[in-house]
C-alpha cells in the first residue's frame, strides 16, 4: 500500500473554495451550529468540485482535501497562539456547573456540566450479595465497586439503536473507574457494594472525565467516605515540527483534529 500522491491542484481548488468559509465556521462556538455550517460548506464544495457528469475529482478525494484543510485551519490557529474554537486560550477550562441530589429517590446523584459536556451520575449502595461476580482466568472473584458508562446517540445529536454497551462505553467506563478506584473505601470501613452509573446527556469532549468528576460528587452525596474528591480533565496536543501547544480541556473537534487526547485524573494532592 502507498499513500496517494499529493494533488496540489486539488488542494489549491479546495483552499480557494472553502478556506475562508471554514475559517469563519470554526469561530462559531456552539457545536451544533458550527457542525451545520461546516456541513453546508462541505456540500457546496463537493458540488462545485466533484459534481456533474464527468467531475475531475471524486467525492472521496475532495472530502480528504477538505479534512486536511480543516485540520490546517484549527491547528495553525492554536500554534500561533490565537483563540481556540470556543475563544479560550490553551490553559482555560470551560465553565463548570454542578448540582447534587438532583434525583431524590437515589442514594446519591450529581449533574456535572462542563461547557457542552454533561453527565448525570447516580450512586447506588447494596449489600455484599450485590457484588459483581468476575469469572477470570485466575479464578472467580467478587467486585464490590462497579462503574457503568452510557453514551446514548442523542448526546451528540444523533439517532441510533440503544442496547447493550458498545466497545467505547466499556472502555470509557473502565477508564473512569480507574480514575476513582484509588480513593474508594475498603469493605472493612464501609461494608457496602457500590454501583455508579453515568448517563452522558450531552458530549463535546471528555465525557469520561466528566464521569470522574460526577462520580466523586455522587459518591459524596451518597455519604460514601472517599479519601478525597477526584477531578478529571482531557489534555490535548498539537505538534508541528518543533512547534507545539498543550491544550487543557479539549473539545471534540480538537480531539479529532489534534495529535493527542490524554486523560488526567487526580485529587488536590496527587
């Protein structure tokens, strides 16, 4: 396999047609409005360059060139120190809103919102008979702490089937669980099985770290004596040769167009 050769003429045509509109679109802070405008620009560019009976370039070629252009616009802005898509600098975290006890009939609940990412996290306490039975290679064991993460399609403005957990949900749930597990009490000091369920209501970057933050709040609302509250954030990287920028609290687009999505979770001391 060989990568396709760079088509300078196609890149120039796409640049002339879409650079200015895309640059303006990537200044729209609201996610759905931005996606709608970007979709319109892509449709217009495809019709202009890959439409008609005998187009010079295929739709796939134009789409690939559009992606490279999008990436270049967002990355160069960041590397030049210009404001990010939502107007922040590289170190600023999006506005955070927290509510606890939002579901009065549960043991503990929290609604954690950071920018356009929102998680409803619920904690349920049970007896030792409720522990999860793990049938592992080394034998059977019981797990007293469970964290389940659900990412429904509506959280990103889509429709789709909602059934058993998918690969992404299992992976993100395990990631969030590892972030919280270190501060959990042992069964001797707090003899309850604990199940946390995180329902992602809206997502624009780092829903797993929103789960970590919401889990800490929900556990404290349930009266679980955790060792310390845990917070989590997703860090990003844009790297071009010797130039680089590290981003705090990345958006979905910065994850998609950047070079790294690195999750960081910890307490005030560690």
